[in-house]
């Protein structure tokens, strides 16, 4: 019997986390490992999941099943903060945030007024995500409409769930990167109408950060959020000490950095704030009360010398958090490498990031931070079939280390410490294989 194109059956070893939790100690008991399992996908969704043995009773005779006997299959990784136009400028030397923006970032982003250029980089970027096992991302474009169209058009060809938006910036940036309060509003509105909810695309209102928007522009962004309550808000918050001081001088009426966004109606359950390295206590409380989420971006925070994010606070204050690569201030597209650095950032603060907790943040926890845990993050029936086939020993050193692993937690921890894109054997989006290594 031939499978219809909308049917995919995968046999192998599966690992996911079944429920969201409010305490990191509860994650291990939510981990589900199926040593020989079957996942049946229909029309992009998970139709059946269970043991290979139980599957015998329901499998039609002669149906073809793709078998990964040696690998580990996990939910697709979720990147809660990344800039696609900065792909070409990873590893820009020597600056901290504000001078890094002026020296490297703004000149790079100016190129995205050219649709052809935006197309080329968008394609490269999406391929790089998939090559690293990332199936969903919350993405900054540039101020140019063309940059948003390019990303959504190419993501649609791959059927990828991408959340993105046009940057809003009407001051403190080069002229070619600035809109106005009114044009920013009109263009964002047109893009919401064009893209939000089309296929798997979702729109995010994207003021770059408070210093590059006038109060008028932030007010218009808040108006847009009121008009379209189910779109996202995506911005930066409390990344760098000079940045925070600048915001306080630009917005003296507000009690602090987060209060600027809150005042203009930009906090909420679909708001994601990148970094939050230096939040004050009342800001943590506001994040909790408004159900806003944080994107923790360890490779970026280390690279730009921004500071050490206090991950334990997210549990203490019950604030949603996901992992972000923050390319191009971040230094890797890989969530495995991002976890590697997240672990070290926590070590420097006397906090242990366990492998189950890291796995949670990269999958179901990240989905929750993006308000998508009803659709993504694990192998629950009816969820969207985005998953990754991991090779646990692509190198001699990983092979040796894994051969000494004592438990599934130890295997995962070694994978997170040593792994990168070489560990991604295949990536599936909406039930279809969109990336695989040769052989
Ligand atoms: N703050 C404002 N813009 C940016 C950006 O492009 N990258 C980072 N890391 N922080 C920012
Ligand atoms: Zn960023």
C-alpha cells in the first residue's frame, strides 16, 4: 500500500515533555521516553503516537514506515529571539550593545530595502535554522516591508511556523532605517492583514527597543496591539547597563525600562522581551502580572558582555521564558550550543541548569513562552508534527562520551555540552522532511 503524501510514519526512540510545569523539579517526571515508538502524522499533525508494539494493532498492512533505529527523536527546537538580517554579521568584533548597533548592525540592515537581497538571506537563514533542528522562531526583520515579505514567503514554502514583524524605529538610527509613527503603524497594519494567520505565519509588532522609538511611535504600536489583540509584541528589554540609563533619560516620566512598554500597552501574554538581564524587582512582578515572556539569549549576553541572566528568578517569579540565539549578537544558530552557554551562565551564578530543564526550555517551555503550547512543544495528539532526529554520536569524542553515559539525563547533558549542527540527522516540519544529512 502506498502512503498518501499527507501521511508520514516514523519509528524510533522518542523523547518529549508531556506537560508544562511551574517548578523545575517536576520536569523529570514529565519526561516521556519511548525506546521503540511510532509517530503517525496526517496532514501535518500528530495523529497517533505510542509504542511500536501497540502500533501493530492499528497499522494498515503494507504502509511504509521510516525507521531511525539509532537516533533520538525530539520535538523541534524553538528559538524565541533571533534577527534574520544579522545572519551575515555573526562575530562582529569588539563592541558592546550601543556601539555594536551603530558600527555593525545598522549598516548591515540597510541592505534589506532590496527585496532580492532579503530573499537571498531569508532563504539562507531558514535553511540554517532547519540544519540546526529549529522548527519555530520569533524573528526580527528590518524596518523594510520587503524584509518581512521575503521571510514569510520563504517560510510559507517550507510550511514553517514563523512569527515575525517589521521593525519600528523613528529615531536614533540612520535615515534609511527609520519610519515614522504613522508610516510604521500603516505598514505594520498592512503586513498584519497580509500575513497574520496565513498558513502558519504569525505577526509580531516589533519596536526595536525603547531608545529608537518616540513616545508617539510606541503609542501607535499600542494602538495596533489593541486593534489586533492576537498578534505578538517582540522587543528588547534591559540588556545592557548603558542602554538602561539611556532609556531612563529618554523617558523620565516612567518608573523604569519595562514601565515604558507597559505604559503604552505593549506587555501581555503574547509579548516577548529579549534579554531582561538586569530587571528590577518591580519589573519581575510586572512581567509576571502581565504574563509577558522572556527570551534568554546566553551566547549573545556573553558575546556583547551584557551580563548574566538569572534564570532561577523565572521560576521564583513565575515568568515564562524560552531560549533565544539572538543571531547576530548571538554566536550560534544551534539550540544545543545555546544550552551549553546557558549552563555556564548559570554556573557563574551558583545555579545548576539540569538537562531536563534545558530540554524543557528548548521545546515545550519555549512553546509556552510563545503562547503556542497548545500547538507545539511535544508529541501530544493533534499537535503540529515538527520534530528533529538527533544523532548522538557524530564525532569520535561524542561517541566515546555517549558510550559512558549512565542515564537518559546524562546522554542529554553530554549532547547539550558537545552538540551542534553535526548532531542534526533530519528535521521534519508539519510532517514533512525538510532537511537531512547525507547517508
Ligand atoms: N537592542 C536593540 N537592537 C538590538 C539588536 O539588534 N540586537 C541586540 N542584541 N540587542 C538590541
Ligand atoms: Zn536581539
